[in-house]
C-alpha cells in the first residue's frame, strides 16, 4: 500500500467516526466506573449526563444510549440507570419514550442548589462536596427539641453546631441535637463526616429505621445572618430531620438553615392508581 493509499484509508476512517458520533454523540461520553466516595451511583450518573448535556456534548434533540448501554459503559446496574434517568425526566431534562431511547429536551437548571429528596441517599447526595466547620459540641437546653427526644424542657442534651461549606463558602448552618445516652458517647473529634448519622452508625453501631423531614421558613437572626453572610432578617429555608432507630427511639434531630433565595427542595409524588 502506498503512502497516498494509507492517507486515503485514514481519511475514510476519520470520516466514518465523525458520522457515527454525529448520529450517536453519546459515544463521546467517558467510559468507566463512577467512583466519587459517599455519593450514590445514580446521582453520579445524573451529574455525568447533566454535565455532558450542559456542555453540548449531548445536544438537545439527540437520543441517549439505551439503559443497557449506559449500564455497561459506566459499570452500574440497570436499576441505577433507571433511577438516574427518572430523576432527569423529573427535572425536565430528558423525555423517556416507550420502546425508544430517551431524548434530551433541555439543559439542566443552572441552579445547582436545588435538589430532589425522596430517600436517605438523596440527603447524602445533597451534602456532596460539603465540609463540616464545627463551632461547638457541648450540652445545651432547648425547650422546643427536648420533648421530641423524650426529655423535660429544661433537661440538657448534646448539641453539635456547625457551618456547612462548599469550596470554602458558607451555604448553610447546621444544629444537631442528641439525647444524653447518645451524645455522651461521642466527642468533637468523632465528627469527621459531614453526614453525621454515619458517625453514629460507625462509632456506636446505631441502625436507623426511620427519618422524617419537616420543611419550614424563618428569618435570619443576628447569629445566623453573620454565619451565612446575609443581612439580618433575610428569609431562610429550614429543614428538620428526626432520625429514629429500628425500635423507634429518637437518636438525632438535625436543623439546617439555608438562604431561601438560593436553595429549594422538590419531591416526587406517586399517584395512586384507580381501581
């Protein structure tokens, strides 16, 4: 084969490659296992696909790979792929089609501080990349919280106060209460994980059976405003999570305050089928 023939073969091969990727742009996606520690696999897959869509690697109007192709490409189960695709559809990024590949219909929202919470894995994913800046761990009294922990209003409990940071910037204030039987067995040095209930599981062998979330609103007092870098009186989104063991004993109450103009929560509701 002459040099000219070789160059012609290379041009044909390159042209064929371009044709394939123009029809199937997802072939430009990375290949390999998802390996971000502490982040659910479906969330990692969502982030990879969302970034590719946002960057135009996967253009609007193009089709995604099949569930089987995605599972093989990223080394995950099809259950993980289905969950990731369902979340992307809930966010309006893709449209799933019966017996056809899902189609990309929009770029992900630029608001990275909005997330959907339907499970404990979503709580973990929401804290991905965060750091726990501990301010204090000591006994305090809190009349509002004490009855939920089975304590008298003036009875002391253990309290962990922290600021949550991403890239060094404060984005939330965290206040976590523990009953004496739990808090007395922990010390400040134990809190090396932004997901505090994992500390209880690791250090005390506590097994969670139920988590209940309440969402509300409040205005920032002087302390919260200073920690979040906001004017006093700014609106805040407040979540309260009550963690209970398998025998229904409360072991942690976590209060988290976020600036209301930069954070939002969404939930997926399932309709009951008519009989």
